[in-house]
C-alpha cells in the first residue's frame, strides 16, 4: 500500500495510486446543503487535501472520483471556476509580507481576467476579479482558502503586526459577502478560530462546522476508517512488533487516537502519525516532531500558566471559540492547535473538560516544554529523563536528588514566574515524564507537593516543602502515614524529604531514609 504522507494534492494522489480515505460524501453534503463554511483543525490533519479534493470536484474532474462516493452522488458534474488561495506560503514577519502574498495571488488572476485602474487595494482587486471571472465563465465562482490564519499565527508575539494582518484580512474576506451573487461556494480552513470574531465579523453568513456532529470526521481517521482501509497495515504493525492484531490496534489507539472535536464525539486518529507509522513500522512521534510552534511557549510564558492545569481545564464552548479568550488564556489555541482535546462534557453547565488527546502529544509536549522551565539543553531531554529513570530503577535516590538539584539551578533566563509557580511547573513536567516509564502518583495543592514513584523493585515517597527543611518534610511523611499503604509490599521503600528555597529558586536541602 502506498501511503500519502505529505501529499496534499488530490489529483496527484489519485493518479499515482495512493491510499485515500473517502471523505467525498461529506463534501457533497456540504455543497448540497449550504454555501459558506469555515473549518478549524490542527496542522497536518488533512485540511489541504480536503480543500484540494473540493477544487477537483467543483472543476468537474469526474474521472478522479472513480470508485468514490461522490461518483454516484453527483449527477450533473457542473464545471465551476475555482479561486484557490493558499496562505501556507510566505513568512509573515513584516507588514509587507501579507501584501506580497496577496499581490502575487491577485496578479496571476489579473493576467487572465484583467484589472481596473480604480482597484488599488487587495480587497477591491479581489472584488473585481470575482465578478469578472463569474461573468467570463457565465458561472458562479467557488472560493477556497487554505490556512486563512497563518499570517496572524506567525505574528502572535507581535500585537501590532497581528492587528495589521487582521485588518488586511478582514477587508479582504469581507468581499465574500459583498459579492454573494457571484459565489457558488466558499470554504475556509485554519488551525485557530481566534480570527472568527474580528476577521470574519462582517461575514455573518459563514457557517462554522468545526464542532458540527455531521462533519466531525471530515479530517483525520476514525476507528471505522482505520479498520476499513488499513486493516492489513495494522496486521503489519502486529507482525513487526511480535504482538497480536488486537494488541497492535491498542498500541496505535493509545498513541495516536483520542481527538474529539465536539462533546461526546467520535474518536479521531492523527492521520499524519498513523500513516507514518504504517510506512515505517515504528510507533514514533511524527506529528509532534514535524514542528511545534514556538508561539505556544510564548503564550504560556505571557500568562504565567500553571502547567498542572493542562489536564484539568474545564471551559465553556464560547471560551474555546472566542477571540477574546486567547487574550487571557493559552487554552483556546492549545485546543485548536491539537495539543489539548475534549475529554468530557458537562451538559448541565455546558462545559468541556480538556486534556491531552494521546500519548504522542502528552509525551512530546512535556519533553518540548521541559528545557524552557529548567536548565536542560533542548536536545538533551530524553537522555536526562533516562538518567532519572535509571536512578529510580537501580535504587539510587541520592543520585536522583543530585540530578534534581542540578535541574533546578541556574534559572535566571527561564520561564519562572514567581518561585513557587516555577517549581510547581518544572516539577509537573518532570513527574509527567517519569510517569511514562514508571508508576507515578502526584498531588499538588496548597503549596504542598508529594510524589510517589514505583518501580519493579522500589517505592519512593517524596515530600516537598517551601522554605522549611528536609527534616520537616520527612516528619510529614511519618505523621500523615504516607508509607502505611506499602507496609506489606515486598519492594524496598525510600522516604525522601526535600526543601525548595524560594529566594534562591533552588533545592537546598534533602534527606533520604530507607
């Protein structure tokens, strides 16, 4: 089987015989029931391929749909002129950057359809083109925009530049409403929705299908699709790893499944990681390693975000989808970008519980963040965590604590916030990473941090104090009876008392009893 990794053009995919998960019935449904749509999905989830498939459909390229649902559903195959704007191209780091991309797009159309001297702004040129194209072909126009928000995402750390791009795009996209009589269909995609209120404020006929139950599987791969199109691929993974089919399916589900784009929604697999796994035979971190945007760290830094909340967030739908929410919290963009997903829904209060979608994202995001909160070098995180794990497995808590002390030293240039928040955030990342390899229980509340780590041969009970002493921490372990549940456990138990000095921002005292 040929896996379409990185292939975003529907025509080339079909002509070259790559595997294709048939989403064309949903495309027909969109075209049959409405005209103006917006879809938000994380990067590398198939948005560009979806838009390319729409372009082929509206251009009447029936031969490309042989054997697909649309071949039977569509009876007329009317040919429409298609305007396709892809904002993936371009580095949006200056005020002129967006203009250059739009100008290139418009100039190429104007070579074929002309231009009036009065059309001096991008929006006026776009407006004139839509009318002229429709009249020349005697057919209404289809407009497809891929990654509408790319300029604003790249400028997220520069409010002035972002405002400039927002104003430019607001005027540009408003043409979709003013030229309604010449437009058959319009579909816009992006990662985020933060522009929906401002950029699309004049485009109130745009239907957001991002959380629509009917279209939740329009990008990505569902469980049914996995077993329909890739059953032999799952078996190949099972054979390569020496496990049963069901065990291989469970490994894939744990690592790449778990995205939900609405309350009580169907599970969606990350298509990029899944296809790469089938191609290579290895369960890697393909989506995460393909590029984590630095603006996520900038948002966490801006808000002094309390990292333990990442898996505890409970928010309203309006908060997830509102432009205003991004100004006060990184959570909406973390959700829209695919680093958090909907894990539960409270119908009474209409609130969403968020968390990491799967193992790949949880592990990858934690490893990505750790160098920003400690003095670990960016490329050394896996090696450093491996050393922690070996210390625990070998029964060497003293070596473990020495590494911890080094980890929390020299933090002047890190994302620290106040000292207590810094320690809690860094500790949260460390324990989460340890939890991928050992059994870890962690409690963070009221300034008190406990950790219980269990390996095959050892149990470790950690108690952390602020501006007190290691002895005080050990006393609490005994007074609270933290070791009581393990009195009959044959594994060797260590009690570790630790003190964190707020002023020095470091671990300055620890004691071990075993």
